[in-house]
C-alpha cells in the first residue's frame, strides 16, 4: 500500500486523542479531586490539582471510631475503612475463585465430555442473563436467611459468581470444544487418567481463556453496588461500594472520592496487567482454531 | 460403550457446582417471583396471600404509567445499545492496525470498563450533581438547568444515566470487538481493499459478517444490562425517579408500596422478550461444530 497522505495521519491521530480523552477524562477527574485539600476543592480549578496531598487517603485509614475534635463528633461519622477493604478483598478473591472453578469444571464437561444435549445445557446456563435482578433480592434474601448467611460476606461469595458464570462457561466451553480430540487422546492412550490429562495438558493450554474469564468475572463482580448494599447491613461487614454508598456525601465528598480511588486502583491495575491476555483469550474462545 | 457412559456421568458431576449455584441464587428466586406475580402477597397484609391469576399482569396493561415506563425502557435500551455499538466499533477499528502508542490507547479504551462501576457510578453522581461548595458546582448547576429547561425536569439526571451507561459499555464492546478483529486473517482485509474502494462498503461486506458472533453477543449483553438497569438509574438520580424505567418502577412498587405481586409481574414482563431475542442470537454465536462428537 502506498503511504498515507499527511491529512489522513493527522485525522487518525486526532481520532485516537479524542477517544482516549473521552475514556480517561472521568477517571482523571475523580483522581484529581481525591488529591485535593478542602481549600483547593472549593477555590481551585476543578481540572487540575496544584498542591496534591494524600491526606484524604490517610484520613480514611485514621478515622476508625475515634472522635476527632469537638465539632467532628457532631458532624462527622467515622468509617471502618480498613474493615471495608478487607471484606472487599475477601469477597472479590473468593467470588472470582468460585466463578473460575465452577465454570472451568462445567465448561470441561460441556466442551470435552459432551453429555447428550450439551448445546442446550450451555444455552440454558447462558440464559441466566435473561433474569432481571430488579426485585430478585427479596426471594434471594429468604435463601440467604435459610443458609444463615445474612449480614455475612459469604453470601456475596455465593451470589456474585452467578453474575459472571454464564459468560465464563460460554467462552471456556467454546474453547474446549474447539480443541482437537488428539490433544488429550495421546495422553489417554499412554495410560494417563482423564484428570492427569486435564491438569497437564488442557489447563496449561487454555491459560489465555482462563485469564479472559477471570478478568471478565472481576470486572463484573467489582461493578455490583446493589447486591452489596442489600445484603451487608452492619457497618463492619460492608464492602467498599456498600460502605461508600452510606457516606454523607455533602460532608465527606473528598473522603469518598479517595475511597473510590482506593478501591478502583487495584482493580484497574490487575485488569491492565492482564489486558493483553484478556483480548487474546476472547479471540481464542470465540474463533475456531485461533 | 462403558467409557462413554462413565464420561457422561462425570460430565454431570462436573456440571453440578455451576448448576447448584444457579439454582439457589437464580432459579429459586425466579420461581418465587413467578408464583408471587400470580398472588396478592404483601408484607403489609395479614393472612395468607390469595391467588389472583393473571390479574397483576392485566392491571399493568391498562395502566398508562406502565406504558410510560415501558417506553422509557425501550428507548433507553435502544439508544444506549446503538451508541455503545457505534462507539465500540469505532474503538475496535481505530485499534485494529498497529501504530506507535497503540498499547497506551488500548489501555485508555479498556479503562472505563475496568474501573469498577460500583464506585465510578458514585463518582459520576457527584461530578454531575456536585455538593454545593465545590469549585465546579456552579458550572454543573448551569448545565443541569439548561438541560432540564430544554427537556423537562429530571432530564439531566436521565441524560447522565445514559451517558454513564454508554461510557462504560462502549469500552467493553470496543475491546470485545477488537478481540474479534484480531482473529480475522489480515489477508482478508487486504483482499477486500482490492475488491472495493469504498471503506464503508468494505465495512458492511467484510468486517460485519466476519464479526457476526461478536456483534450478536455484545448486543445481547448490552440489552440485558439496559433492561435490568436499576442500580445505575437509582444511584445517578439518587432515588428521585422522574423518568421511571421498568426496573425502578418495580423496585418502587415492591420496596415503597409493599406490593410484591404487581412488582414481580412487572419485572417478569421483560423476560419473554429477552428470551426471544436470545433464541435468535444463539444461532449467530453458538460455537460452530467442527468435528462430529
């Protein structure tokens, strides 16, 4: 192909710039706010921060039950942010792990073992996305009560996987189904059990797809706000989104923005590290022989 | 075939954890909803619930409020889905060919989805309707006033929900379609360039058919999220719902009105439509059969 004229290059570059700014601006804005002092929040330029400070972040960790100052005792509630952080890590790690294990097992069954009607099994599992979550929490609460998990983060470890599971089963089983039979057959012929063949051959092969499923699960789980606020009632059992939802925004705006960033940054970093694998995994899963 | 029979048994065993999760968390509650939608169950009423048949459904069909909510929901789902797809396709095409700094632009486009919506929705809420003392509250107040006076009270809140949905969804769809484009052998695009000069024609004749399964899956996920969108509408409008979607309407009936029966009926009304869409789309994104099982 002949080289592109300069105006097309410029057009391409400016499109890229517009797209990047559109995507990043809201995140940039929240990051800037969280680094501001109260004074700059009121009088400064909203788009930049002149004297960045971490005091909002520090305050999140400091305020645990201790009353600071006389006025503070009346106006400002304290937040057990460390508890929230711990709960969030446990819930997210647990839910992603449960999602991955359950969906890899189910996908192996559907993609490799192929019980009769496996296509319809897979479709039925995917059809779970049809269920609207609108008022589902009312009957779900009965289930949670019966399991004695009310106000317990384990309830979320149980509920969250269903948000991501159907998609994960779909892409993993599509990938397993694409793998040629010979892949594990040679191992089986040599006397290895199905389990050995699975752990030694199939699982290492499908790393990119498992990464894709994991990142999808993390992104989906981290975006829930409603379920967390419904099922975690007492302050010390809440996750960060549920906790931030209870904050008095008019008084603690900067603190809450700092909380948002504290939760978002680790999730974003994990996603960024695996971003390339995520795309590769989706490609491998959806396209035959890729 | 003993081996085959043992394989099938093993398959059911491996399916069990996933099915168990879905049964307890989704199937039982949905069953409850279906049953409740046929009764007048309410926490405000004593005595056992009475069976009322399809009355709850029938009442809504005669209710102008319902039709208003349904219209808003459909418009919301259509507008956000089209916008997300258009932007997503744009992102994917921008990133399709290598250029300097591609990794950075890719990360930028990946960010809105990777940034947890549970907290970014809170952030959007204050950015769009900030607490009074902040430096940008006057500016945002003016925007809100302008939009509300042009489109009616509460419009700004609804516009902001739409913007948020599109912002986050276009990122997911863009990355998803990029995964699709990556799978297409570059020779195919090169052949297409020789066949037709018009980039627009090439897009419809080559790119779209090749990416069909990706489009189908993306459209479906986008629709279900829009139809069931409760959390975003709720958070961004802080519960002051001026433009009800079916989800918030049902939530309002159940939580504020204690009318579990009608609320269940209302939230279930979307299910047949989504199922119908899904059945059509399955044909497009089902993994193709390569070897005979």
